[in-house]
C-alpha cells in the first residue's frame, strides 16, 4: 500500500467513525421527540415555535429561516460542488462512508471469487479460490447493513433509547420495523449493487460528477499515450483495481463516475515496479490537473496546444541520416 492509499485509509476510517459517533456525541442529529436539530449539543431551530408563541415577529422569523436554514445548506452545497469542480468526486473516494463499505466488500469478494462484483465478466489474474471468504463477505455485508440501519435510526431518535431497546430486546414496533427495512435495503445494496448505487443511485455523486465534467482542467487520472508500451506486458491491472468498474485509460466522458480513489494509479505503479529494474517503464497513469488534464477531457484541444519543447538528439539524427555514395574516379 503506497502513501496515497494509506492517507485514504486513515481519512475514510476517521470519517466512518465520525458517521457512527455523531449521534451519540450529539455532534449532529435530528431528534423526532424534540422536533429540532441538535448541532454540537445545542438545539438548532428555525424560530417557528418562537413565532407561534409570539416571542418574535415575522421579520425575525424570516431572518432566522434564512440564516439557520437556507444559508448553511447553500454553503454546504457550494463547498461540495466547488471541491468537485476542481478535484472531482473527492468526497466519494476519500470520505464517503458508503464507498468505504464498497471497497471493504470488494476486497472480500475479490478473495472469494476473483471479482469485485458478481456481475464482472473476468476474474483478476492469478486468482486462487478461497471458499472461506464467501462466508466472510456475506457476514460482513449483513453486519454492515445492520450497523447502517441502527445508525440511521440514531440520527432520528436518542441513541441511548435505540441501543437500550436493542440490548434489552424491548424496541418499539416502529423502531424494529425501521431497523428491519433499512437492514434489508442495505443488505441488497451491499451484496448486489454497491458501485452500481454509487454510479446511478446516489444524487450527491451525480451532482459532483456534473460539476467535475464542467471543468476540463480539473484533477483527473491521465493516461500518457507516449508511455503506452508499458501496457504491453500488463494484465490490465488498472481496470481490475477500479472499484467503480471503469476503464481508467479511456476519455474523461467515459470516466463520469470516477471517485478519484487512485486505485488504478497505485495498481499501475505497482505493476511497473514489479518488473526488472533495468527494463521497468515509467507508469503511464498519472494524477494531473490544469493543462495536462486537457488531453483527458478533449484530445483535440490538447493537440491544438503548443507542444512542450523537446531537446534535439543529434546522435539519433546522425544515425538515421543515409550514408552518401562514394564518388568513383574515372
């Protein structure tokens, strides 16, 4: 595991822990019993109850709705879409709790059958069957589905009430129904969908992709065609590594759902490094932005740009120059 993937692992683990601990620590949750948000232990209301009690007038209530309702949502949307415009779906690949589960289950399924998804056509090269990993994959998927169902309920009800009811087997019928339906939904998702949900079912991911596509110079995984000879002896390591089942060497419009996880870049670098040190080619996949990203977005625009200055190899020119015919004396 290279440095980038270690950084991603730490960030994803930390954000997943925050996702689970935010309700118990009262960092963020909505309490249905109290009918208002709790942010860092403090109530976050729009002021409508105070308006009904006559404590504030209509102007103050409207200002409270704008400042406490619309403004935070607008700032959050600007932050997510602005980062996506520059760096792509960075939230998905580096923070999203759902994508963390996707990668975890992909790794387990890859050990079980050599594929990241049941719908893949090809197994990864060098696969060896390990039947025990089928059981690990199923148990992990069902366990994660249950954790997600309970965690989502904790965002709506006091966590002490939810966990207390589970531990004492005294949950109310509504709580049990919510956990059961949520567990069933996420079980289907984690077992059969996973990256398909990220590609076609996640609205947040789609809006990030749209913002990313609007910027032709955004951060992108670039395939350097001048180094394509490195792919001749490769077993498509980048394609097998992509958790979204994309083709990293294709154009940007075919990488619409790229999460910038850089698994393809790490696999490419690892495959090139395994070869003989004297003959190891440079990795053809790079994470680039700005002018180099134009080639991924629009190859015609990249060709229209002035080429970088290249030093002239005089010795090569001399070797290619045809020898002059010797003149014979009469």
